[in-house]
């Protein structure tokens, strides 16, 4: 069966294809395929081990690119197999659509228009979350996902759960992905942003059938648990590696320091006291002994207290290498005040015992908290004086 395609030229110009992963969506798949074929013949369907009559439907359309395998592996694997196939066929972009009929082929030209002006962008079709029949749990899950995406990347967006996306395959590179189920769509978004891929959104329509007609393979408890574990891992990587890496690369550029000085220090509308408070909080969080969570807590507190996040984040790196040994040493030294006669001059005695480890740990913790408070207050006072001088002169 053939269908006249109206936008083939646009797809060929961008070397783009539509990618449809499907698993037991036979009741809606054919209508979705026909809708897409009316715009382009460059269509890839990944049959993710379907057990219904999906194969018979696909046989009606010999022009389709088909990827099939058994057994069912999950949406993440289906998308990954589709990406690999598209790259092997010479495509630079794929637009993913769900096979359940919720996406409209009429939005395809708008997705392509985005990369006409901004090539190599990962474009997400932002849904109207107030659509009729939109499940309430979807709205909550999307807000939840948007929040963690912001924490992990620093980017704000209206919809991070939409499956209607345009992926710049060449720009994303041949990444070794981790996930195989629904959480893959979070992983690919966050890790692409980490690689510097621009993320953008464009409005799309969405259709949600009544609850009794809706087909979903999402398993709330199991899949939400997998998503939660993934976000935990991504947040840890963000604050232990990605943020320090980005800060280091940022600090290597002289123009960044000039811009930071002019925009964050001199020209901002914030008072000297609030700027100094942001620096003081950053220094405090950089020293306080919650290793692995210092940057995360600093970020959350800066949001809660509405302090300058850039200043908090920069100051919190007071304990990163090569300053870490000095922070630990002076924390241990400060802890002697609280330990009395059990205070140690070195981290461990010649004989390492459970008691020695306990005493040294307490000395370090007490000292680190003391140093964090003293350092934060000193940073606030010094910053306030310097800001008063430099901003007045400016």
C-alpha cells in the first residue's frame, strides 16, 4: 500500500526520518503509520517483540524501514535499535512518535522547522498538559521530571516527558546508553545536555483517549522505581563530576571571568548583604562534612533562600582539589578544641583501632562544622567589605 508524501523534500534535505517504536499497538498503529506516510516516506518502525497482529499491519507498507526482534525488550531498547538503524541508513535526525495515536503527524513540519534555524538541536514536542482526558498522574510526573531535569542540567523546560522528539543523532554521537525501559528517555535527554547538545521545545498537539480505551504498557510501581533510581544516579554524577567539570572548563576562559565580574558582582540589582550571604553560604556548604552532597544541598538552599546561585555554587568549590587536603587538615585541627584530652595531632595513631577511628572521625566532624561556620562568617564579612568598596567605586 502506498501513500502520497507531501514533505519528502524537507525530510531529505535534513536527512531525517520518523522513528516509531511499537509494542502491541495494533489497534492504533496503522492509523499512525498512514498519517506519517502522508508527510514522508522516510519512516522506521521498530517492532519491539509484539505478540498481536503488528507484523501483518506492517507488511501492508513495503516502503517502511522495519526493525523487528523477539522477545519484547522495552521502549529504551526499541529507541536505541532505531537510532542504530537510522545511523546505518545515513540519517542525521530522527523524529520519534508513539504508536498509541496520541501524537499528530501534522506537527512534523514544525519539528523540522526548528532545526532549519538551529541545526543539531534536540527538540521536544511540548504538550498542552491541560488537554481533555489528560491523566492527572501524568501532570504530576511531568512536573517531577522537569524539576530533576533542572537539577541535573540547569535547564528549564515545559515538558521533559514527551515522547514526540527530534534527535540529532550525529551530534549525540555513539553514546553507550545504560537504560532499556521508559527511563531511557530521561537518560538520553540529560546525557545529551551534558555533552553540550542544545535542548529546545516546540508546541505540539496531543490526544488522550478516554481511560477505558487507553492502552499503556507503563507499569507505575516498577517503572517509576527505575526512574527514581536513574535520577538518583544522575544527580550524584551531576554534583560529583559534571558540575565540577563544567566549572573547571568555565574557569579556563578569561572572558567568562570578565562577564561574571560585570554581571554577577557589579551590575546585579542584589544588595551587598545578599551577595555576601550567597558567598558565605557557599563557603559553609563547601566545608561542612556532607561529602558527595555539598553542591546539591548548596544548590537547593540557594533556591529556597533566593540567593545568587552562581555565587553560592562558585564559593562552594572551596573544598575541591587541590584545596581538599587543606580543608580536611584544618577541620581536624579545629576539632581539637572539642575533643579535650582525647584530641589527636595526627589522623591516626601508629596502631589503628576502632576507638582511634571513632575519635578521629568525631574530631574531624566537629572541626569541619566549626570551620564551616567560621569560614562562612568570615567569607560573608570579607565579601561584604570588598563589595562595598568595589561596587561603590564602580
